[in-house]
């Protein structure tokens, strides 16, 4: 069951356009250890490198990924105004197959996987036995009995441990699939130009397969931006060709490649949580009380107590009975100073009334709101409540401090009609 | 005749630490050492030309940063530099390396098993949780569960509170952890033999137990709970060898007005009317003091240097039964050049790591079987380092010093004493094992010092040459170390204290026993405390 294949280096397996793009690492003497010492490169790396003018990169699960490519703000507006293309190849992917695949996933995650038909995608969360979230991710029902699980973190040890008693095969396939997020109001128009018949009928959280130059191109109507958008999945050998075709089709639709920073802004506007921000994978926490349950993350709708046993069921049922300790809140904060790393208080003038802290924050250019996600102790933070956020900000060396009122909101900050319109408009 | 405030017997790192903190409190302190050099087992010795050997302890991580800072050891010449990961040579020509960079470490593990690579973060978090639990108690006196003193009750409540904080599931895990074997513990996370073998070494170093013996999971912790500049689990070299640690503490001691006497071995701790009055030296001289602090191990202190009649019978028997078994030896080698290891890629950071030659759990346990049969391991667990790759001060340019810690090696061979031939055969076992992976290694050897537990005992004075002054099993930890009821550095004799590694929190170049002992002594003498508090992890 275990994939004992050696980890391929991005360098060896992916043909790089060396003649066109000189790579900095070519000048460095090769590290000769059996595993690559530097960051891996995705199949789209040569393409990203060509449009990159900033040289700002970070590590994402061993791969090098761009913070921003030319201008963070313009990249952000590509998401909200035109079409943004984001390389999500480093995202962890597993292929789950076998007669018991559906039963297995149903046992693994908190939602009812029997309701997820082939051709559908399900957002899901999975827990340890204490009902604490290990990770969230998306499960693609590719074909009958064949699934792809995409997660923020790497979990083969946990996935295999949970598979005992099930006839399933779990294969780590991150390196075998190149993936792009194509997001924004004109994204349908761009893909439509590629001649993908029937894409207009694809509903949110649907997936479908096309042929692209003899390879299978899977397209799902999913994303991390809260906008109209798609994710494209293809074998690495066709990655660059897909990129070229996409950018050719998008030429007149404002298509732009983007880095992680722009996506992060869109993610908060959509109210999506991220590992290490809104929660910590439970299997990595050292201190007790630093993990979160799905109920504490506002994911009650994802926990199905009517289905048979699943990991964490008993603990979650107990938590539902006794009440949760924490609540994840979306905050609309007065003023325009982003509330990075701020404490949250129940009252504006009582420092002893600290009830939680901000986990993600930024000024939303599209909502013109000062928005944030935060975690507060129950029973604080009911939708409609007002809480207070202590914001520190610096102006020319000096630090200022303000207490800003923040309203707890229920809905995502950004939820345009086009996100769910089928067929999507042309824009 | 002069009467000192305190005599510290033994100028190892713990003895010197106690002496330094007492001197800083304004006490008139003399530290006596039997050898003509100081340092005990934290020592750098010039045994061949311009080579300096860390000939006992050889790496540094456990030394408490609070003590480092409080005694300003950097001002007295101490510098600890971290070194790169670790490496295990495999019999099939491959190797398993561990790297500082998390992603590279992940890839290396995934080369053997993706599942193991993914499991590592959970293993790490679970182990770190235990580390955090114990790290908080290192610079504290272990509370006595049978005492009703407010201080002990507070200490016990503190342990209880921290334990309860873990939550139900993790409390169970913790209790299991403290008593299980390192092999069982690793089996819960990993499937790859070489990965488990590489990690299990830390569970048996310095311990007369095998990887399947209960209690060895804790020993693993003992090697993970240290840090270099806050990087928990990282190990480093003391520049100039481990003697730099002792020298710097001695510097702090002398700067505080302390007096250091070498070639002044303690023959007898003098007791009159149930109260200590001083120390009789091997040369017949007598030094008087109100307080005597022994940095020697508990057996040497009470069985060798005291009259049985001065001690309670049950206490005496408990000391006799204290487990302090010789289980490891050492080869210190001067090299004419850097040996090549064809398995290690050129330019790899792995050459700077600690290297091992046992690639399976089976071989780890077999090594222990030989020890049980009364002989050294014929296929030993060797922890080999070349500090001169990092440290330019220990050998001439281009030349190297190699430190080989060898486990298992008994104090006596099948009940008899070691002969020169035995020692040579022991050394050859180790050299052959290394030479299997380094064709030019043998030709580069210029000089070699072979140390069996018996040699370590003869020179340093530690009973059976046990590097931890007694094994780190649950029955000999916390309030049980070294003897229940006497785990707070005091002894049945008024004015006599212990400050060596036989006391809580145990062995390793940690200096915590020395500091904790100083705090208790100052408390008894009603002097202001000079010993720093725990930095704390949170």
C-alpha cells in the first residue's frame, strides 16, 4: 500500500526550458546528496520564472513558490477583475482507489461521503479520535470509486492508519499531477475559448474530464478565492503546453499569473481557513488546547452525526452536548488599520476581558472593508455581536495603538453571484 | 587551621558549577580534584602532539542555557557551535541521513518511506511534548512525594497541574512513554528499519539496557531535551573540546574568589557526631569546612569515601543497589587526514554529522546481547564524530580528531579485569567496523586512546565508568535519584551534600545537578540564592 518510490526531484523529471531561462541554480555546484538539497520546481516553474520580475519566492511543501510575480496588488485584482492563474502543484494530493474507497473516506472525514456522486467535489475535514481537526481539504470523486484527496498538509501515515480494515489503495500523487487554479470573473470565458465543450454546464463543486493534446485534462469548478473559478489538473509533461494554451486563450481577457500573497487576500475575503492560521493540525500540536474541533471552526454543517462511525465522532458528540471552547469568527473591523496579530476583547476599556486573537487580517480592496478572521472563547462572538480589537500599527518608527470595534459577521465578506451562476456569464 | 565555608569534592562540570554558585553567594569555597587537571568527564586532553581530545564527553546540548548565561561562561571562553544532523551507514552501501532543513530531512525519509516521512511530524510533536514536560523540572529540585513540607507540596501540585493540563489522552500517553522501550515507542510511528535504528541509538547511549528494555524511551528524551540557542534537540561542539565547558565554569568560580586545588584526591569525608567536618586528602592532609559537597557519584561518595557506621543501614544498602553499570567505551583517534567515506556524497553536510554503522533494530539488540554475555559488542553501536571539521583548534590544519563512543562495552570481561590484549581486540572491533565504510581510515590513524569503562573509572573516578553516574530509568529518576528521601541533594549526614549526575536530573554535561545542589545548600545556609530560574519554554 505504501508508495516507496523515491521522491522525484522536480529537476530530474520535469523538462526545463533551459535555453530560454537561465536558472540561478545552474551556476551553483550540484549538491550530491541522494535527495535534492534545494527547493523543488514545479512543471510550471519555467513559465512562472519568465513572468517573474520580483524574485520573491518561498517554500511550499518543498517546492519553490512565488510570493508575488510582478505586483501584489495587480495580481490580487486579476482574481477579482479578470482571470488569475495560480500554480497549485505543490498542494498535497492522494489517489484513493479500491472497492472500499467510499466507505473508507466516509470513515475518515466527518461528512457523509456516500452523498458525493462521481463527478462531484466535496470540501471535507478530518479529525483525530479527540475530535480535533487534523486537516481540511477537498475530495474529488473522479470516477466511480476513484477519488483524489487534496490536503494542506501531508498525511500518509494518518491516512494509512485509518485505512485498516478497508480494501483501499492510497497513493501519494503530488508529483504526478500538475495543477493550476484559474480564477476570476473572466475565467469561464478564457476556458471556453480553449474549446472545452460543456464546461458551461459545470456547477460549483462539479468536475469533468476533457482531452488536451492526447492527455486527460480534469477541470473542477473549485477554488480558494470565493469567486467564479476553476482548477485544472493534468500530467506534468503537458503542463507547459496547457499554460501556453491558457494564456493564448486569455490574452484578451486580462489573464495574469499570480503569487501566493494575492491568493491569501482573496482567501480571507472568502472566509476560508488555512492551516497554521485558523487551526493547527492536531497531530502536530505539542501543547494541549492548541488544536481545534470542526465545531469550533464553524464547520458544524460538515459533521454528520447520522452516518456510521467516523474518526472523532464520540468526542464531537460530547462536545456538541457540552459546548465548544472556541469559535472562529469573521470580523468587520472599523477603520482601515489591518488588525494583524491583534488581541480581541469583549469590552473596549477592560484589558482583562481578552477573549481571543486575530488569525488572519487585511484591508479588503474589493469589499472596502477592514476584515479579519479570529478565534474567540465561547460564548463570545455570536453573529451580530460587537467585540473589540486592539490594533498596533507603526507610522514612521513610532507605534500607535487603537481599540477598534468589530462586528461579527455570518457570511463570507465576498460572495458574488457569478460564483454560483450556471452557466457562468461571459464578463 | 583554616575552616572553609564549603569544600567541593571533584572538579567536573557539576562540582565546579556548585562551587561557582556558592562562591558567588560570598562563601569561601575550595574545590579539590584528584587529577592534575580539572574537568572530570568534560575535558580536553592533549595526549598526542598538537591534538586535543574530548576524551570523555564529546558533544554538548544539555548544558543549561540559564547557567551558561548566569555564570557568563562566554566571558570565560566557552563557545558552543551546532553541528549538522546525523547519518547511518547501511550494509547495502546506502545511507540514511538526517538534515537540519525540514524539507530535505523529509525527502530523505520519504526515500525510504513516505509514510514514515509523514509520521515524523507527529513523532516529533509527541516527543517534544514529553521534552517540554521534563525540561521545566531540570533546574528545579525534585519534590518529595512523601514530604509534607509546603515546598514539596507546591512542587507536587505543580507537576500534577502540568500533567492534568495535558488532557486525558495525553496523560495516558505520558504514563506509557515513561515506562516503555524505545523500540516500542518508535514502532508506533515508523515502519522502516533503518529509520528506527537511527533514532533508537539515543535510547540506549550510556545505558546498560537494550532498545527493547522498558524505560529506554525516557533515555531517548534525555538526548532530545537539550538545545543549542533554543533549538531543542540540536547538538553542538564546545570550541576547543569539552574541556572548554569545565574551564569556563572554573573561570567563573575563580573570578568569584573560589580556590581550585588539583592533585588533591579525597580519601575520606570526615564526620563527627553525625555532622561533616571536612575532607581527608589522599596525601594525608585534612581540610576543614562546614559543608562538604561531593560531585562524585553516589556509590563512590558513600561506599568508598565514608565509614559505613556513619550512615543509616537502609540508606547504605540502597546506595549499594543503585544501578550504575558500565556499558560504553570510547576510542579517541588522531588522524593524519580526513578519511573518505565513499557512501557519503561529496560536499554533503552529512560528513559533519554524528555517524553510526548499525542499520537495523535486530543489530541494535544483538549488540546488547553481547554485553549481557559479559563482553563488548562484536557489532557495536558507534557514535562517531569528527569535531575538527568544525573546530580549527583541536588539531593541526588538515589533521583531524575523531571521537568514537562505543556501546556496548562492559566494566569487566566475563567477570575478570581487562587486559591490554582485550583492549586492543575491542579497539580492533571498532576500527574494523569503521574501515568497512572507509577504505583509507586505518592508514590515517596516528594515535589512539582506548577507554573501557574500567579505564574511565580508574581515571575519572565514576563507578564502573557509567557516563550518567547511574542509569536513567524511572526507579532512579526525580525523587528516586539517587535514593528516595535523599533526592534533594542532601544526605543522612548534616552538612554533606551531593551535586553530581547521580542526583536529579541526571547525567550529561547539563550542570543542572550542580546548580540545583547549590540552591539547596544556600537555602540551608540562609544565604541569598545565586542560581538562576528556568527560562521556561512558554
